[in-house]
C-alpha cells in the first residue's frame, strides 16, 4: 500500500455507495495525490458493476491505491492493491493463502477481533467507530480507551468513525497508524480542502488546510 504522508501515517477514503462512480471519480482526481488508499465500499453493486467501476477509476487513479470491500473475486481479477474484509467475509487466512498478491485488511470492533485478525495474517485492520458517527447513528462509539488497547497489538491499526481534522492527533497519539474517512470528505462541499486539512492534522496536529499547501 502506497504511503503518501511523510511520517508514514495513512489516510484512507471510503466510498459511501451513494454517489455515481462518475462523481466519485471527479472527486478522486482532485484528492488522490494526498491520500493513501481509496476503498470501494459499494455493497449494492454486482461483481460486474464493481469491476466496471474499477476500470473507470483506473483511468485517473493508480490501481495500487484501490481497495475493494468484501469482493475478493473482483479485487483479484481487477488487479487492485487489496481487499477489505468484513465480519461476513471470507477468513483472512484463506484469502492470504489463495491470493497472496492482495493486501488484506479486516474491519474489527474489539481487541479480541484484532487478535484474531493478527493470528490470521491480516495486513492491517480498520477499527471503529472511535467517535460518534453519522454512518452509525445510535450506536455507542468504541472510544479512545478501546483504541489504546487495540493498538497494543502488533498490527497496523487504521482508525475510523467520526474522525475530524480536529481530533485526528488524539487518534494518532493513541497509537493508530492512520485514519479512514467517509462522509468527512465525500460529503464535504470542498473535498480537496478537507483532505488537505486531514493531511496537515496527520503531519503535525494542525487541521488548517492552507499550512502545507
């Protein structure tokens, strides 16, 4: 997985499944130089539609930055960087053995799930939701204390859920290797400025978008 930020911390952008791929592509053309990975989380799409979406995005975005949610078959045939596994997905150990070229991530919500992901040879995990999140209404966030516990595991932890430029450094100080953002960028009126704010926050804790750009 390409690391964009100078201190090695990662910034993942996750598609929301609500916008046309053409609109997503327009946003990604602007922001992809500043992010580590783009996750295609398009649960409503068929395998064929998802493959076509990758083909379209690959005209502007390197395949080395694209991660497919759940669909290992599409990730393999489209030659993207990796696959993000959910609780209902195939076991990471099976995917790693069968598709060694894929970088395999697992979404987790607890220390025990993180421990299992580590044992299975998962390359990294998405842990959350850390803060109250629009995508998880009514669900109690895991919080910084649980993040602190999970980051004791010897596996890269990408934090997700309610993360803003203002609280990004708290997450990094808790031991996360990076952050993942969905609505915080894609629902923004100015996705590029928002991404730059996250990048600055990851670099030195300052979420002001104009500092480095």
